């Protein structure tokens, strides 16, 4: 259904997950996304992996380019987009038993 990932995409995926796990293990839950983002990028930097933070994405509409605050958290090696999310609490799923 989906095309096979390239060797570079596979490598980056594994390294990003490893870096994210290290950050989560060290800091745990409950902090602001900005803190996790900074620490994730630090881990990527230690691995020698290029990244950009807070990359603005223009929206094209009717031939006009709008820069209205659409921003990706981290762009890794010009190939992988990382959107970080932090929540105060995780709610359990409600299971419908009908």
C-alpha cells in the first residue's frame, strides 16, 4: 500500500525514536513541548543528524502565499517531520460494550 522506505528514512526513523525515548526516559511526562523539542534536537545533534526547529510552512491559496503561523516543530535532515505533543494527563479509552 505504501512505498518502501529508503535506507536513509529507515535510519532516521530509528534514530529519532531512540532520541525521543532517551528524552522521555530522562524527563518523564508533564513538561512543555518546547522543552522536549529542545532536548530531542540536542540528542539529534549528538548523533550528527541535521535538523531545523520551528519551520514555517506557507499556505498557498488562490495564487497567494500566506504566512499565517503554520509551523512544523522539527524537520529532520530535510526528510522527516516531527510534531511533538505533550499532554497534562492521558485519559483511558472508554470501551463500549453493547
